[in-house]
């Protein structure tokens, strides 16, 4: 694929990688992440990147508390509806799964699969996962029963 045809994923992160988790603060995390992603998507389109090459990622775990991440997860459909771009959710094995389950990274598969299902239920079109086969199976069952 030539550079003019590759997809581009725009992700939100508050702060810098070294300090992003020190004190993440938002008045309205969903609105603020949405504003950021909308501005960056517009800049990408103004730079000549076609909308069909774009997807958005709210950046779970990147400068966000557990409550911020849960608010975003619950309202992914609002972000997707607002931006009209495919939404990517990367929740697999994240700290938020550990906080919710009390499990270490290597034992977070079930929580990660559940989070992927919730993300898809709320509008995610792409999920970044570690446990691909298990997530695909769960999504097949969910899709058949939904």
C-alpha cells in the first residue's frame, strides 16, 4: 500500500507518556476526548487525508483514570455518532481490567474479552486485543445472539 492509501488512527492522550497518569483531570471526559478527536480528524482531512482512511481511538489508559475509562467505554457510541468515523478500542489487559478484576496482566483474558464485547456493543468497529481467537469466538457468539 502506498503512503497515500494507508489508514491513519488518531488517538487521544492527555499529557506525556512519563506523567500522563499522575493526575488526569477532565470536566467532561467524553466531550473533551471528542473535541480533541474532532479537531485532529479535521486537521487530517485539511491536510488531504480522506475521511475513509481515518479511524479514532479514545486512548483507554492514556491519561485517564478508571472512572474516565469507564465513562468513555459506556459512551463510545456518542463519540462514534459525533465523529462519524470508525472507532478503535484498545482495552486488552489494560490496568483498568486489572483494577476491576483484581487480576495481574497474565490473568486478564476474561475481563479483556468482556471489555471488547462491551466496546463493540457501544460502537467500536475495531478492537485491539492480545487474545485474538478467544475474542473472535466471543464476538461470533454475541453477533449470533444479538
